[in-house]
């Protein structure tokens, strides 16, 4: 498969804290992302100082007396964002994308969500059900003027992470859709594995769905949708997704 460059295919939007809850951020709907509470920042963002996405995890070195020397534990996953925005040369302009970006962040300590869509479609295309996006909750820090020499007039905003990160999730339909692609029954032999591949609005959502087994002594299921027969018997595997109407279930029968 050919590579897809991000040129003209990077869309960045800011969703006001009042327009979306942390629960909705796991699979934001097209109504939210294309609504009045969302500002499309894409035309105003400069590549200079661009940073948005997951970053290195913390290292926890809080060792006990029985731990081996130099033991380091992986901490929470982190994410970060620093965005530079172009300023409008016309001081009388009140409607351009550059002014909208400035007005959005001119008040420090503004809470909201940065939504990133890359390589799915042109940046100007509205969000649509099934789009892959990453959602990060931030508080925007104070604006810093970032103009040097003959560069364009810019300002920079540093964003402070607020603990909500959903990477490569899916945009939900305006009316929640049902999960599809999950057969109602499945048969395994002991030790056999198979993969459940749920879809939502035509998009594979295996990685962002949650799975559980009613009887793990008979069937186990991983958080990537892989079921395994453990012993003869029957178990019900449930699949949920935050953008779906309801969970779906699969009855798995294991034979010796």
C-alpha cells in the first residue's frame, strides 16, 4: 500500500469544554465536531513549533526496600501540544480563521479538547461518521507572541494535558449506530483462538472497543478482541464501544 502524506490532510479543531463531556470524547459525534462549539483551527496553524499527540510516559522510581536496585516502573501515558498560529495583517478583520483562533485562546486557562484528524481526507472536509480522530483534553495556557525578523506574525499557545486521551478513535454518527460485524455465535476448540472485528459506521473499531467474558474458565478475550478456548463449555463475550447504541454479545461454545 502506498504511503499517504499529511500535506493538506491534517485537520485540527478545538472543542469547547461546554460542548463535549469527557465520556463523549471517547467517540465524539459529528453533531459535536461540526457544531457551534467547535472551532476549526487548521487554516491558522503554522508548522513551526508544531507538537500534538502522545509523548513519553513517566518513569516512576518510588522503590521499596525489597525492590532490586535501579528498578524503574512505567508511569502514566502522557500527551502534549504546542501550536503556533498566524496572525492577520489586517487589524480591522474580525471574521478570518486567524482572528477566530486568536479569540478562542486570548483568555488564559481555557479548557477544551484538541481533535486531530490526519490522512483521512482533506482538512477542509467536515468531520463525518467513521472518521479516525485523536482527542486530547487540555487547558490552554497564556498566548505568547512569536514573531522574529522576517517571519510571519504569529502567536504560540502551550496546552497543559488534563488526563483525557483517546488516540485513533472513531467519530460517531449523529444518531448512535449499532455495532456490526460480530457474529451471534462462535465455536472454538480448546486452545484455539479467533479474532472479533466489530465495526461502527463502516469503520473497524476493534482497537477502541472493550471486551469481557462471562466465564473466563471457559473463554478468555483480550482487549484487542482475541478470544481463546480454555475448557469445554460456553461463555458470553460482550463487546462495547462508546459511540455505539448498545453492547453486542457473542455466545462462544468450546469443544474438547
